[in-house]
C-alpha cells in the first residue's frame, strides 16, 4: 500500500520480481502516466487501485486500456484528467480507436557530398537509379540503389556543362537521358549495352532551347514525348517526339515568355500541359487528337511569378500547387476547364519549389525556400488543406523527389548551395 505518497513517476522496473504480489494500491498519488507494461511482472495480482491520480489519457496510456480489457485483476474506476476530449471519462470505457498514436518522421538517411539542382528516379532493367544534375561539377550523375547496403552509390556520369536538368526516359526498352544545359547546348544520350556507357546520339535545337529550366516526359496514345521549358526571352518551350531513330522536334510552345516550369496533367481523360512563366500567369495547353498537337486553352488565375507548378489527386479531385518567389504560394482545386478555387495560401518568400508527394495513405507538401527552413505539410482531407508537419534543414533546395526503394521510402532534396540530402520516411508508434 503506497498510496498518499505524492509519487509523481514510476520506473518500468518498479515491480520487477514481485511475482507473489496480490494487492497493490497507488491511490491518491500524483501520477500522470504509467510506464508501458508496468504490471506485466505481477502474475497473480488480484486488486489494483489507481484512484485519485491525474492520469493523462494520451498515447502513453493506451497500453493500460488494452491491459484493462484483458486482465482478471479487479480495478476500481479510474478517470482521465486530460486531454479535453477525454476529461472525466473512465479509462476502461475508452476505445483503442480513440487514440491516434501513429505518426511519421523524415530523418536523414544519406548525405550525398555534392550540390545538385534536380533529381529524377527511374527503373531500368529491374534496378532503381537516380539522375542528378550537378552544374557545379559539370555532370549528370547517375546513382544506383544498393539493395544490400540500402543506400545510393555511384554508377556513371555524363559530361554536362552547367546542367540544370537530367531527365531519364525509359522507352521501348532503351534508356535515354535528356541533358539540359544553360550553356553549350543541350543533348540526348542513350545507354549502350554493348559498351556499358552513355553515348551522345543527338543535339537539341539551340535556336529554340537557349536557357532550359525544366524537362518533362510522358506518353500520349502510346507515343513518347518530352517538353523543355525555356526561360530565355528569345527561346521557345519545345515539344519533342520519339521515333525509331531518336527524338525530333514536334511543336514549338509558348515562345518568348521566360518559362520556369512545365507539368504534364491528365484531367478528365484529356492530356494537358501547364507552363508557368516569369512574365505571365501559368498557361494551359490541351492535346488535340486530330492535329496531334497541344492547343492553348487558357490561364490559371492571375498569378504572376510562378516558379513551379505541380499537381496531385485526392479522392478523384485534381489540385494544383504553385510556388512563388515573391508573395504567397498557392494550393488550388481544379474544377475543370479554367475553373480554379483557391484553397490555401502558404507564406513562401524565396520559394523555388513546392512539391506534393504521397507515401502510402499520407500526402505531403514540401515547400523549399532560399531564406528559411524547408516546411513539410501534411494533407488533411476533411479540411481540404495542408497543415504544418515538420521542418527540414535544406539550404537553397531546387527539387524534392519521393523515391520508393523496396522497403525504404526516400525523399531526395537537391541543394544549390550545400550537400544533397536523402531523407528516410519512418513510421512512429507513440504508444510504444
């Protein structure tokens, strides 16, 4: 009987070895929580008194609810003192579903000792790779996932002076890499299995692509295409199509607008491109099957200075995420044609990247900035908005890329000013 002793905490080993203990009173102390499996060593405990303690009914007490459901020990009613939704309730009456104890975290898994500005995962010949653009090192670095050591390791490098994007395309059992460079022209390489190295197969029209900023690849009706967003005043965002001999110019899009990003979206069964620009609001192009070209369809609101446009789906609805360097970034719900509803504004001074991604049933949004920490948000379906979840210390991020690597879920964070970081997504049970 150790009641009325102002006991504030107990060790998990407090009752270890007391196998013959039958009666235990901890009543009228100052206990707010109890260590997990505290009573497990008490094999023949018949009576337990916990009354008069201010127990907090959070995840740390979930084990007690489970124990009360299964034990033969007589336990007089004990009540929750907090949190508010459980205050005054009998602990025995709580349901296990009342406790939301599963959370997640992003922890550093690997540090890649170089700067980079883009990351593109791809699978080729059943192996997982990542292509990273390294303008400072004048190369496109290809890393391969090591399933034994569970980390990325060097595989190959493609010479690429001032590379801003290295886009892998696996088409017709061939591996291509589109190398977009600020200076010296842009090129396409193909992996040659006969010599096990990348071979340059063609140049990209330097008159159209003067200052590339982004590359997107996609399929329409079985044909492979890629589009390069060009950010020069004299260039043009251009569409290329794959035939038997390589990729060839298919269509000039949106000339002379300093384009910053391009996103491929299939909405209502119709292929679309959304091109963001420094000089006007993002423009929507829709695929015309008869002409086999994209046709301008309209604009996304009246928002200028959009650095990046990305989309995601949730419950069959389509959403757009627009990052802005000056002013708030935006999350919009796309309601068809040119109808958009603003759901959320995110403070984002200095933002170059706003990337939605999903890990299992959880949907996240990574907002990077040149002037502050990266903010990770978590999507709340009922509220139709993102809530702040975690901060990551990434200097001048230029991309975030989710990479599922077998049983490891990774988030790559290329940095323009520091090491490229690889985070691992971990699930944490707060009740343990």
